[in-house]
């Protein structure tokens, strides 16, 4: 899968669509998927251009923004299981590559929607294919998206890890918290805001420790390199879990697990469905960093 940013006049055959409505993403709970094949949807009566965000040899992925009352569900799609949900509610149980594509779709969709007119002179923007950016004939700088979801793992009482689940997760599944960086925010500011929104507590910027970045780089002809990544942090949680007030829409349940239990759950993740199986390597990395973190903070 190649990550791209292109505008196409029409949607190519055999494509997949990621569909947004009012900042929510169309999600099929029974299939655990947010990409839909054109043939399964009602005919799309939109005119181009269409934003293509990724392509493979056999298909492209487009992002489509629809209106609330648009009948997009095809005849054989079950309206009980296919709904618009807040992307944050499902982020935690997507594997790392789906996580990246879903966040990318959300951010690029908002970027394209907000890039109709030049911010300097007000003329309509045109799209520069080579740059993957909107530009204007005036002197305004091209308008690039900034793509940066982030993840945080909170550690309580030195050796307990905070996990949460949303109502859209399969039974028993938990994950660490995740969110998006809004325009103009640093990763740290975004996490402080997300943690406040999701579980109602304030963490200090000095408590955040960046432990890694997962990247996917994209070069453009101009030599400009787009950093598409998600940043991973850990932080100490100074409140008791009883004092947390999870935002029910996003976090259905919270719990803490000891490092040894976390390890055990992870080792059996193929069978116990406690974590997304394919994210095992990622969690092993986080776990190692947590151990280093605790060791350092004790000395
Ligand atoms: Zn302009």
C-alpha cells in the first residue's frame, strides 16, 4: 500500500471508500472495517474531484464526505451494524497499519474540506499533483496537511498500566489511549487535551515522555518530505483510577493491569483477544520502554 495524496476526476473501478459525515467515520461493527467497496454501496451521486489517499496494485482508497441524509448503504448492508462513529472509539482496536490509514483519512478529509479557497487572497485553490498540496497563483505558500495521530500509555502506581475500551471493541478487548493532533497543537498539547477529554484528568507536559515515532515517509518531486507518523508517549498517572471520569461516549470502561499481567495477556493475545493480535510487537516495544522508565524513575 502506497500512501498518496491525489485528486481524481472519477473514482477508479474496484476502489475502496472511507466515508465521513460530520467528522464521523462509517464503520461496520460486524466486519471490523471502515473501508467499503463501491459495489456494496448505493450508487454515489457525487461529482469529482475525489481525494485518493492510498493505492495498491489492485485498488485505490478514496475519502468521501457525505451528507447526513444521503442513502449510501447498499441493499445488503446491515444498518444495525454499519454506522457513523467517532474515529476515536475504534482507533484502539485497529492494527497499526489500519490505525495509520484511518487517521490519515480523517485528517486529509478535513484538510481537503478546509482547502477550498486561498487563505491569503480568497481565490479558489488549485491542486498541485506533484506536491500533493493546494496552491494559489498569489504568493501564498502551498497548503500541506499535517498528519500526526498520537498514542499514550499511562502508568499508575509505578507498575500498573491503564487500559480502556470503547463500546465498539469486541468483548474483553482493551487498548491504551489514542488521539489526534489538531492544527496548531504540539503532540504534547494534543495528548494533554485528549487525556483530559477522555478520562477527565490533567497531566503535566513535564510528565510526558516520548518513547518513539512510527513513521511512513513520502517524498515529493520538490524534495519536500512529508512526515506522516504517530508519536508514542508514556506518562505517569498520579490519580487513583476511581477518580477518573471517563467520557462514556469514548471510553466505556477503564482498568489497570500489572506489568506481569500485561505481559501474560500479550503472550496469549492470539487466543484471549485482549489486544489486537497484530499489534503485539508494538506493545512489546511499549512494555520495554515502560520498564526502562520505571527503572530510571526509581533511581
Ligand atoms: Zn491566493
